[in-house]
């Protein structure tokens, strides 16, 4: 199984360094484009002036034409620069999302491969939670963040159940007993991994994520395991979405 890339690890730093180099290249290209536009504008103006001198143009109309040409070229340059900057920001956003998504999958694989005798499942959760937060920060969607928070709490519930079931086990326990002990967490990992892949493919919609988050909350409240003091942004989201999301 692939290991999760912790903050400060060579793998994580390598991804960040690669992303930074890509951004530098794009920024350099944008500056070169802007410089080319400016040089081209100056060259055109000098050419027009030379033509005016060559053919004895009426300067009373020639100067206003030059001004109009300069303004037009400036407007075109601004539009091109703005469009290029927006495209660059979108590429950077997608690059950050790709890195965070892959890191989350690595964390899930690492959690799946834990050994109940060498470590506790809860020891793996900080890395997984960090990867969830990093992914949520690359997505402009409160619904997505709320869904990940619900999944985080469901994962914690499953981990607590694994700890409870594995407590009486020892090296002499049967394979079936070991499998039964880790089953709640393995089921959550499998379902969440499938859902996050569906989301990455654009097949998991915001209404579906909101409905899933509500179902998880209802389930955990029934177990008295839901956090009773939501964060301010959660309260704001609930106020805005109460009329849109069906309650159970």
C-alpha cells in the first residue's frame, strides 16, 4: 500500500516544488506575452508615424487616429492579459486540487493498511484529516466542505468501533475475528474512496453530497456521537440550506 505523504516529507515537498516550478513557468510566459504586446504596440505606432511623415499626412487628423489606435491596443492588451490571468489561476487551482486529491487517496490507503498490533487506527487519523482539509481548501463549495466534515466524523465513529472490537483480541485470535474487528473502518474507507472518486469524475453532485451529510449527521446523532457545537461556517451553511436539503 502507498504511504501517505506527511507535511514536510520528501514526497509532499516534491509535489509542492513541482507545482511551484509550473507556476513560475506560467508566470514567466504571461510576462513575456505582455511584453510582446507592448513592443508590438510601440512598433505599430512608430510605423504609423513613419508613414505619416512619408506621405505628408494631415496631422490634425493623424494624431487623433494615433490616440485612438493606442487606446484600442491598450484595451486589447488588457483583455488578453485578464483572460490569460484567469486561465492561469484556474490551472493553478486545478493543480492544487490534483495534488490534494492524490494525497487524500494515499492517506486512505495508509489507513487501510494499518496493523492493529503495531499501531492504533486512530494514530492514522491526523494525516487523513489534514488531507481532507487541504482538499476542501481547493474547492469553492461549502457543501463539499460540510460533506467532508460529516465523513470525518463518521470515520472517527468507525475508528472508535474498531478500537472497541479489537480490545479483547490477541495474536491467538482467528483471522475471522480480526476481519470482524476492522470491518467498520474498512467499510467506511471503501465507501468514502468510491464517493471521492465519483466526485473527482464529476458524478457526485452537490445535492447528493448535502443529502449524504444529513444522513450521516442523523446516524451519528442517534449514536450520540455527533459534535453538538458546530463551527460558525457550519451554522451559516445550515441556515442557508435548510429550505433546500430534505431532512430525515
